[in-house]
């Protein structure tokens, strides 16, 4: 389903070790992906006009926006 918690845990790790650019890029890509309406099932059912994708599809969309 939604990979956000794992992804943001990784962001926290990068932030902890001082790699602040990495979480900033990931957070920006996440925001763009959601703003574009490309989300997993749990978000799609709460957003009008969203495109529901599987976890792998969300990851692909996020990577395209990095």
C-alpha cells in the first residue's frame, strides 16, 4: 500500500547523518507526486480525481520527479 512511512524513515536517517539534501529532494518529489494526484489506494479514496497506483507505481512516479 503506501510506502510513505518507510520512505520518510529513510529521510530521517539521512537527515541524522547530515545528508540534508537527500531528504529535501525526496520530500519535494513526494509533494509533487501527490499534488499531481498520483497516489496509493489509501490516499486515492480521500482525494477527488486522484489516480490510484500500486506501491511500485507510486515509487516510479516519485523517482520521475526526483
